[in-house]
């Protein structure tokens, strides 16, 4: 065979290997009963009869076919957190927003390509907050491009050089009971969740990290919790941040990674760069995971919950011995009296040399909470507490008689809090948080640039401290002191307009605002909501209807999705109540906020 023919054959074989594949995954979604943290057996939602749900691995450009068999007695649905769903907005997952839930005893296959994204994502239930019951799993999309950044440390599900850690908070009581208690008896009693690492109680079992000498390791970190944040560090070693929420960043050294609910990071560690990397007298022999929340009282062993995992440093020059092996102990050597350098959205820069986008439209929203005249306490955006329409909002966009009606936000129901975005316009969204709790805000269908943080206006700040749950006096006093500090502190204005990082979930600190920018280049119906599930359940959400005219001409919902609605006796056409005109009779009245005392 001639040399040119051999080369051509080799090239064709390489092209075949690089062709996109279809990755088929079957989830039998059903109830499981188990004790995940030593506090008793409780009902959860598992996949294929168990928890945790194993990670799903794709290559960039692959098609995921996720077949969901619903064996629950209620509907279910699955959202791919961080995946854009370009051209497949109807597969985004939120029930009564982009679809009806999958009815009990029914099967539906989500089938979509992940074409131009790579990195860390996750799959989770998006009906009735089933995420909180355990219906969640990591989704890893490997970047197979030959010139991909950090290619030598690229993810591989079967490669010990890459390791994945995913975090969950786990409560002894089911979510609906906790949500009802919070809404009807605010503030609820303090509950301290357990910390699950890779699906297991960190107090019982922590994954072993294997790190070879003279080789950089990539570690993927995913916070799949519903309320609390996690921190990850290897005391004595620097971590190099290379990805945030599926977006490549400039390599940024930090001492630790702080992940709010829904956030993800990739980091590189290079023990060989530190000549003392295996000197356990100066370098910690373990990695550290902390589950914490600033808005509940601190308790030794409960808030924060701190767990240490073992690190096995492998010297490949001595294949039958390890350079040093960590012990699962709490006597970890850390440098005292030196502030930790944690991940920070403003300090981290995007790898793409992209300046902040020029703004076409500015939108400003206020996060809040209020007592309502029906004796409930709910969360709000601009004074509106979110509630679903009676027709999936996407289906209303597609079926209203005219384009003009599709742009009329009142037809989607006032409690969907809908805003229409024009195609390709650059949106600057300023999110004000004049509250005492941090809010992780997640935008579906997009990544956004994080360009600025600053203090909320004094006129928006509350004048009194919030009530605290019934606790012993010391704890309540400690939390009140924390709230007083927040109220009396003015945060600085900090920004990055030269090379901002991008992500899909941003932490909005108490008494601060954040400015984010994104291009409306993905026609669809997209939620913006707090990814603390309890706050989402209390109403902290709103809807963006993006490029409705284009959407109406380009999207055809699969017939089997419409059949799911019919099986649940839910309409598929018309406005928020299923009428083809402006008649919205049948929508519940907008809840009324109790007037503030003068």
C-alpha cells in the first residue's frame, strides 16, 4: 500500500473516532428508602433503585439520550443545569415552563446535542423540587478538541489523572414538609444538614484522591446542594482554577474553592511544583471539605461541618510504593493567622480575551421577601412571588394567535413575572439583594459575564433585623450580631470590565448587588431563579421570553410532549389559562403583601 493511502486511511480512522456519538442513559426514577447520614431512614427519589445517581460522561458534540421511566406517583422532569439547549428549549426541563411533567407510569427520552460546551454540569429534577430528594447527578462533558485549553489535564471518566468530587446537603425531613414549615411558620426551626461527598456521608466515607508525582491533576468540583455552600481546599497546596460553570478561565491560584448551590469549578494541582509536596510536616496530608451557611447559627461540628479525605501521592518512579499517604485525621497542618485566598468572580478572568459586552438594554430587579395577607411568608422579585401558569409558558408563546400577543407579558400570568427580550440584544441585569441572606441566582439557557459587585442603595436596605428561629440565647445573639454587621457594613464597588469571567450561577451577597451581562442569542423561555430550592419554592423566580417571533417560527414541540400534558389534563394552547384571547379568568389573584408598619 502506498504511503499516501496509509496516511489517508489513518486520517479517516481518526475522523471516525472524533465523530459525535449518542450516549444512551436510562433512568428508572422511583422512590427509595434509605439512611444516608445516620439520622434515620427517609423516603428519597433514586434512579434504578438506588442513590447516589452515578455521573454521566459525554464528549463535546455528543448527543445525550436520557430515557426517563417515571415510576413515581407524581410527575417528574429533568433539567441539564448549564446546558444551553440551543434549538431545543422544549427540553430544558422545568415543569409548566417548557414542558409538562412526565406522567406517572410513563417514559420520555430527552435527546439533545451538547455541541459547543464542555466542562462540568449536572442533571437534576425540575418538578416539585425533586432535586432535594436526591434526583441529581453530575454531567461531565469532555473537551476533545486537539487544541483545547489545559488539554493534557483533560477529563476522562476512566483516567485516574482526573477526579470528580460532587457535594450535596442532606436533610432528615423531606423537602415539602420543610417548605411548608418555612412558608407558614416563619422563621422555621434551625436544621443542620449532613454533608454528602460523592453521594456518601462525609463522616463515614470520603473519596480517595490519587495524585502522581511530576504530573498535574485536574479535579472537578460540583455543588449539587439545595441550600448550603461548600468549600474545598488542600491545606499547604495552591489550587489553580481553570473553569467556572463550564467556562474556561485564566489559570488563577487560590488557597480554596467556595461553591454556592449550583456552581462548579475545575482546578489543577501540581505537587511536583512544591519541593515539599510530600513532606507531611509542612504540607497537609489531606484535603478538606466544609459544608457551611452564614445565615444559621454556628455550631461546633454542625456549622460548619468539616470532613477530611485521604490523598495518595503516587511516585511512578517507585511503582510499588507511594511517596506519601494521607491519613484520615483531623490533625491537619494549616498555616495559622494567614487569610485564605478563595475563589472570587471579579478576580478570576475569562480565558477568552473578551471585554464586557456593550449594553443595549438595562434591567434592574430587587430580590426580597414579605409577609402576605394569607398569613404566609414568601420570597419575591420586584414584589412578585412566582407561581406557574396553567399552561406551560413556552406552549403559550408558540400558540397565541399573533406575534403581538406573544409579546404581551400579561398573557403569561402576572405571577410568572415575564420579561420579553429581543433577539441578539445585550442585556445588563442588575440584581439587588437588600436582604440578610446570600442568593445563588441561576439563569437557564445562557452564560453571563460577571462584571461588577457593589452595595445596594441605602433606600433599599431594611431598617430592622430579621426574626431569628427559636434557639438558645447564645446562638440567637450570635446570629443577630452577624445580621447587625451586614446591615452596618458598606461593601466596596469592585468590577472587571476588561476580561470578565462567565458563568450561569452567581452568588449575590447580602446587602449587595451584582451586574451581569449576556447576549440574548438563544430563543426560548428561560427561568431566572434562586438555586436555594427553599427560596425558589417560596417564589424567588422570574421568566424571560426570548425572541418570541423567532421561537414561533423555528420550534416544533414533539407530539409525545403534548401527549404528556393531555395525560395530566393540562392544556397546550393559548394564554396562561388556555384561552386564545385576552381573557385570563381563572388565574388566582395576585397575593397581597402586608403593608409595612409605619
